[in-house]
C-alpha cells in the first residue's frame, strides 16, 4: 500500500514540476501579444503604391518613428523633412484618407512632426500626399504605403506593471509557501514523502533542485548556471547575443554591439571587450553590466568617432552565466533620455583563441575585415537565395534615389569559393557605370544579361559579408532633365529577409481597370465614355474626382458608375487646358430618376460676334440626364478658364460673362480667383448656358518713364520671367518682394533678396553685354537668404540674369537664364507714397512682348535644297527641323527626343511629315494642330527595343510653324508629369529627295554614279499652276543607297546565258 502511495506522489510531483516549468512561458507568451503602455521607437520604409519598391517620399522622412501605446490605441509620430514641399499628408483611416495631426513644426530646420493612429504595425498603412517643388515646377499627388519593421521596435519609456518579470529567484526560494511545486508542506514537514524518499541525496541531483531542496537553493544565487570554463591566460574571441530583459528574444541592443567580442584571461580574471556602435542622432552614453549586484561601467579601450563606435572593457566573473545589463540612451533631436535593461548571453562554443601577432584586431571596430564573423555568409549552405536590400546615400542611413533604379530582391549565390550577388538595374540606359568596392578599389560589376526592351540589365559582384554595407560607385545620365552625375552609395543588405530562391512569393494580381473609351458622335464630335470609377483621379485633399481630355467635347457616365462617387465630393471635367467645370456630386446624384446616363457637354462657340473681346475661349455648357437637360444648380458649379495673357490689359478688370441666346452679354460675374501668373480665371455659376472671360473695361495704359527719379530710396515690385517669354519663372518664387531701388545722381541700383540661398550658387546680371556677379550686400544663414545688388539702366526694359541652382535632395543641378521685369507703376518712396517719375523726353519703350515666331525667309536657298514654292512632285524627301519652346526661338528639350531629318511625303500635292520620337515610353501624347484643333498624330510604327515610334501628320505650309502638344510622364528620378506646347520649325532649304513616288526611285547626280539618268526623270519641281522650269544639273541630289542606274538588261542577259550553260552541262553529265 505504501509503495502505491509513493508512486502516486511521484506522478503528482512530476506534473507539478511540468506545470511550474510551463506556466511562466504561457504567461510570457500572453504578454508578448500586447505591448505595455508607453513610448517606443520603430523603423519603417515608405513604399511606392502597390509595390515593395522604396518611394522617393521615403527620403523626406526621418527615421526612426515614435510609437505610443495607450491601452488598445496605437499612434505613430513621423518627422517629415522638406516640410514646405509637403502640402498634404494623410493616412487611411476606416477606408478614408484623413489629415494627420501636426504635433510640431520647425521652420528653421524645415521639418514637422505628424501623428496618426495605426491599427496594426504588421500591416502596410496607406498614406496620401501632395508634394510641390516650385524650383522644378513639380506638383503631384500620390499614394504610398508605410511598412513598419516590428523587429526594430525598441522601448523608450514603458510602464512596468508591477515587479520586474525576471524577479528575484533567491527571495522566492526562501519562501517555501510560494514554491513552484505547490507542495510546501510535504517538502518541509514530510521529507520521507519526497519523490525518492531520500531528500539528502536529492541535493546531488540538480534536476530536482526546484521542488526538493529550497533551503539549499537559497544559498546558491547562481541557480542553474553553468560553470565558467577554465581558460589559460590569453586572448580569445567570443560570440554573444543581446537578449531582452524579460525573455530570450533578441533585444534591439543586439544591433548596436559589434561581434564577436574580445575575451581576455589574465591572472585568473576574465575581461570582455564590447564594440558599441552608435547611430547618427541616437547615442548610447553608457552601457553597464551587473557585477555582484552592482551596475559597473566599463573602461573605454579605444574610440572611432568617425564611425560612431568605441570599444569598452568589462571584468566578468562568470562568462557562462547570462549577464544583466543596462544602457543609457540619448536622442538630441527630441531632447530625449532613457534607460533600458537587457541581458548578455555569451556563447561558450564560439570561444576561439587569437593568434599572438593579431591581438589588436578585434579592438579596431573601423576595420572592415574581422576574423570569423558570426553570421557570415560562409555559414549559409551552398545554394541560391534571395535577399532584400536598400541603396543608401553616401555615409548616411537615408535612402538614395539610386534605390529606385533597382529591382528587389537581389539574388545571392553561395558557393564553396565564395558568394556573389546578382542585382537588376532598371532605367539601364541612364546608368552608364556601376562599380562595387573590392579590396579597397572600385571595380566594374560584371554584366550578366541585358534586356533592351525592358531597359534593364543584371550585374554581378562578389560579396564578403552581407552583414556589412558595400560601397558602390555609379554614373547616371538623364538627358530629359540635363542630369549628369557621379556619386557613391552604400548597399545595405537585410539578412533577416534571406530565403531560398525557390520560395519567392507570387506577385499579387492587380485588379483590371476598364479604360475610358472615345466614341464618335454626330458631326464628327467625340465623347469620352467613362467605364470605370477608377478612370477618375481622386484628390482626397480636395475631395474631388478629376478627369480631362483634349480632343473630346463631352463626357458620358452611367448612373451605376456615378452612384459610386462620394456623395460629399465634387467631380471635375477638363477640356485640355482651356476650361474645367467642377460639379457637386451630391446634387447630381439626387437628380437621377432611373438608369439613364449623364452627359456633360462643352461646345466651343466660334461666332466672332459673340467672342469679340473675349480673352478666353467661349463655351456653351450643357448637362443632360437621359433626355432631360439640367440648367439650374442648387449648389454652384465652378468654371475655370485659361486666359490668353497677351490679350489682357488689366487683370483686375476681368469678369466671367454670361451670354444669352440672343448673343448679348446678360450677366457679369466677379471671379473668385484671378491668377495672372498661371493665366486662369475662376468663377462660380448657378446655371448653365454660354460663358467666357472678358475684360470689362479698357483704359489707356499710362506711359512709364524710365529715368528722372530724384535721389532717394524706393521700393519697386518685379516679376522673374522665363528666358525670352512672358511666363513666370520658377525663380520668381525664390525672391522676396518688393525690391529696393536706390537712385543717386541718375544711377539706379536694385537690392534684391534671394530666398533658399544655399540652392542658388550663382546669380549674375547682364551689364554692358556681359554677365557679371551681383554684389552680395548681406547674408542671413539662419533664414537661408541673401541680398544681392546690381545696376539697372532702364526700369522699363527687362533685366537679363543668369543663375546656377543646385538642389541636393533631388540631385538637381542646372544653369539657366531669366529676365527680371520691373513694375514702374509700383514705385513707392520711404513714406509708402506712390512716386511718379519725371517724364522721359525720349519716347517710352513698348512693354515686353512675346518674341515673334521665326519664319524661314531666305530667298537665296544657299543649301541647294528643293524649295516648296518651286513645287514638289509626289514622292518622298528628307527635311530638317527644330523643335522650339512655346512662342520662343529657343530650342525645346523635346528637340533632343526626335531623330533628324524627318521624312517629307507629297501625295496628290498634300504634304505629310513623319517624325521619329525617341524615349517613346515617356511621350504619352503627341498631337499637332489641325484646323485649330489638336489631333493625335498617326502612329506609323513602333520599335519597342529602341524605344522609338514614328508619327505622321499633315502640314499645310512648311514655311509656317507647326504647333504641337505633348504630354511627358516618367516616375524616376522623380515622378514627372509635364504637359506643354512646342512648335516645329521646318528648314525648307534642307529638303532632299528620296525618290519620286516613293523611297528608292530617285536618280544619281550626274557623274556621281553608274549612270546619268534622264532630265525628265530627275525633274522634281512643279508649280501649283502647272508651270515652272526644269532644275539644273547642280540642283539634283544624289541618293547613294537607291539611285544606282546600272544596265539591268545586260545583267539579265548574262544571267540567262549562264543558266543555259549550266543546265546543258548538267544534262550531259559533265557538270
């Protein structure tokens, strides 16, 4: 019977021991699922919408973010850099984008801190932003995703709900009533009832200590610890892990400590030297170890300020035990200090003796080569892996623009001889050079493969240690923005992302968007049928759905799609840049009576009696819901008109005018906004009919004298214009107004304040025909401004200036010319009174005008080409041309994206030109003006490999400028979306025949080929009255590829004779 009870007690004891072992783990797991209230830091990346690629927006944020936990609520605070560029920052909350709370702003540092709730840090968070960079005319809205790195979550100031979890085991053991076994009475008062009945012998069994001998456990503070190994005096390396204070998970401190550590044994004492690596803006002011219950700071052995690292030496009594540690942290940016606990677990199996001739090597953290780095790729099995990475700006943790020219992940190959990385470069034609540092020298990466059609190439380079950053050097040339630069970056590999290459996840399918469809209606007019709500661009900041098209006169939407629009939003429709109408969605949704569609019609009025005096195009606006026309609106409709600035005398006298059915100006509406820089006028209307913009008064402009002001100091307003245009330059935004005008004995001097001074590396004005540096009067570094001074001879004339602008954040570097136009009507004296200068005895110079359009007029035809006035026969020719900036004589950047010469085709006396466009993928729209309307050019052919396409369009008169419109879109190096007008200027003196009626049918110039041809065949001229004379021999042009006039008949005769001879020999068997 007694034996039976002994068995039962033994089983019960085993269950108690198991329960006591697992209970703390279960409790710890439960707690791990919810973070304690308090403050943490967390790293993150900003990704391009719907991808894992780093967005340019990532470079406008400071890392890490701050996380605040309060019960079930989680908030994140992010610091935005370049704050003045970021006009809107929203995050998606419950399906809707909501403005993030602005916690604080620092105008001097150009940063602001925003705060927003986060439901799950493990899930990507959608964000929406509006970025405006005036210096490069960049204005865009886009969606990005925030991806938080949960592994980087670091406590900063966290509540401790009670005693520390690791507790004090010694005190617990001295209270047998609270022992783990749950049987204190049996352990103390009934030693004979123990598991074996011999408690004295249990002392020799460490596996039984927890439940059998609490008295002896209390005398052994090193409970369960291994004994420190016996090592001879010498120097060793030892690996370790930094653990959290309350569990065996890795602490964030593990990333701040260099590995391996240095272990020194000397005279029976053991010392451990740790390399402490700080980060920019995150300092570890002290790391202390627990030595016999006291916190002890180590001795600093060496420091490397350049790499923010130092080596600290500690005496350790038992290297086999887990060592309690604590660290003091300091973040100057937030004036934040905190203390955190962690633990060090040294790996006894990794102890390696250091050769005597290399004792200092582990104490030099700046050296890249360390013996037997743990975690080195040599520990990986031979095979293929994928690994994520980031490309960082040189010497920083900021993401480089170069990161956007790579595909993720990279491919890592581990072989017996070493490891190498295969990395895919996008926009390959931009990247002229890609090198990595090998043994201290930059070496060209091997090109494994190239995909010209996709504009990518794969490069390969060796890598010694994926834990360390690898220096790379690259040369990037982007012709579209005149960008040409060499720079160094670092490749930082994410070892936590390593996985076998065959386990790559599939790319999720993107939902298909049904594109809008253009349909032709009555009278050859086109409508755009919207087939998907995603055809609109949604501006969540304005709560507006937007769509535009240049070649349609109406938009059609089904009631089903229109019902999907946000009731509280607005919807806008644009006809090119001419006019935009913005409607309240809710009102229109309330008008639907069934399943009919809604049509928004824009009919341009061309009746000269109605449009006389208009400074914009005049439109008749209509809205139809099925057969019902809606003419009255409970909520006003906003109309935005483009205005021809050259027709405006006084901007403040512009009004939107309602024209009734009789053609009379029936209502004059004051605009809600007049933008003379953007040349637009906006007004609200409550009904639909015919509207346009008119100048309601026209007063004679007063002549402004340019000299004759008395001596004194004045202020004067001004505008900075693009070179040779009346368009406002971006440079205008980087000046303060008004300027100061100083007049002394007839000499006029201007003091002008430049903002963003560190961007403007050069500012010169033209003096006596040469550009001269403006004098720097003063500089305010804190405000980033400087005042420059220069002479002005004539205030009524444009002052030419030359500037060099460098924006490091965008790697933008450009030189350009501008003009400064002074407003002589704005001159005020020191008392603020308007000053009228004394009349100038000389006639006033006319105000600035847009340069006249160039027109070839050389009658001498020195090039010897075929002039159109001489008449061109049907056939094909080549013709040279230049693409000009809108309304100027300057060459447009668009000129670089065309191939010269063009092909000129004459068909039934009608003239067509075929132009080859380069960088075809960028050029989304190419149209030419035909009968006053811009029409898509016909696409003749597309070459995807060369990224070119041939477009063809009709030209009525080659001696006149041909107006064209183009839309250019690309995402790197920045998201660029530009729409602009250009003019084609054809050189009629360069016309050269390819042949009459088609390529290859022309003849050689006399004496330059194998035959002379005939004068009749060489006649390429005609006149529209069927007259004219034959050209001279000197006027004929050779086409060496197609004009061979050899005697074809003789060749055919020789071929026939040879064939007869061969056939005869074959039949006789003698061949």
